C-alpha cells in the first residue's frame, strides 16, 4: 500500500526588500520610543517581545518602527482610529514598486519623485504616504471621507516635512468620482497607480466577532504550550472607525464598486490596485473585470506569518 503524501502549502513571507523581515530590534526601538519599554516582556522561550494584546503597545511599536526605519519623527492618530501594522503596509508598497517599475523583488528600487500614487482611504494614520515618500520618494494624493482623519493625516505629513497631498471625498458612496477629473484635473494628469486598503467587514458586530474568534484561537494555542490564558475581551488591539473597518456589503461590495468606477478613469491611472483580504472575493472581482474588458489582471500573493493576503491589480 502506497503512502499518500500530504500536500504542504508554503506560507507567503514578507517581500525580500522589506526592512521588517527579521525579528524586531526591541532594544533599538525602545531607544527611539522610550514609552514602548513599559510594554516589553519576555516570551516563554526567553525572547524579548511586546504585549500585542494591548492597543497602546501596538501603537507605540508602530510609532517606533516608523521612526527607526523611515525617519518619521512624528506620528499620532486620534483615539479609536485604525492603527495599521507597519510591516504589512510596507510590504504592499514594495510589491507595488515591482509592479510599476517592472523590477524583480531582489532589485533595488531607486527613489523617484515623478511617481504619483493615489491612496484611497488614506486614514488618520496616513501610513502609505509616510512610508512611500520616505522609502521611494513617491508623491501621494490621499483621499478620505472623514475630515477628522484628514486633519490628523495632514499633521503627520507636515510635521515630517513631507509634500504628499490630501483631498476630501465628499460623497461616501464614491471612490474616484468627485476626485479625478474634478479636484485634481488642473495639476495631475495621470497616476502611476492607486492603492486601497478596503473595509473588510459588513458591520461592527461582524468585526467584533472576528476579533473574539481570534482571541479564542490564541488562548487554545496558549493552553497547548502551557502558557497562561488571558481573559477574552471585547476590544481590538488595532482600533478602527466605522468606514475604516466595515461598510454595507463588506469588502466585496466596496471592491465591486471600485472596479465599476475604475473603467471611467482608465486614462488617469496606469495600475489600479487594492488589497483583498478574503480570497473568496477574487472570483467575482475577476469576473467583473472580465466583463469590463480589463486588458491585464494580476493577483499578487503577500503575507506575514499566519496572516495571508493578496493584491489585486488591473489596467485597461
């Protein structure tokens, strides 16, 4: 009787150029952000880490990473706004750089101030323009439906003496409409790409339920390893406002709308791109793109540890 071999699925790791491929240099991060020291702990294996269950710890870690690796000396976000993971956001930009320059992942990307990127839903954290302008010299235009988010984003940009711009999206139902061919027509004729980190959930209830499920899984793993189990809490260590995390119809509805709008602006954006969290959403999105006669469609896998995601990119 033959032994049936089990198929091993290789997890996608961070981009080869990503500065966060190795363990966090905790001691160096504490030097640039002393507040982080209060959240440093030893793992059962005796390694230095931080308490990722604490929202404040996650915020300070990201603040330290931005300072240490990208020379972002000021970074603040209003209470309860989304605190994004810096390594994952940097990963998106590295894959985007390969896409728009035609480079391979191991090639060095030179800084180029002529590259223009439209950041849909830039958020109060303004993470993509901060990393992208520091890393590649790109010029960003960030859009958002929240004036409060844009006020925070503007302070993050101006305090760090960065030149990327921000534009308010007045209509919550629109993505490109009201921005392209209107507010930006006079001085920006074309973008090399757009980027988007869409809302994942259909409601606040769904977002909370997903978070609770993750906490249950973490506790099961702690039990297996003989570690102390933490109480289940109804909070999110990464925070986030309504439009940042959920919208009617969830990720799929948002991205179908993005695809439908994109065809009208095919001459202003060379590459349309977005993160797609749920792989089950890819087939309907690809079908819609085929319906619109997209000339080229690419799916770029990306991930960090157990978290796997992908970039969907298309052009007409």
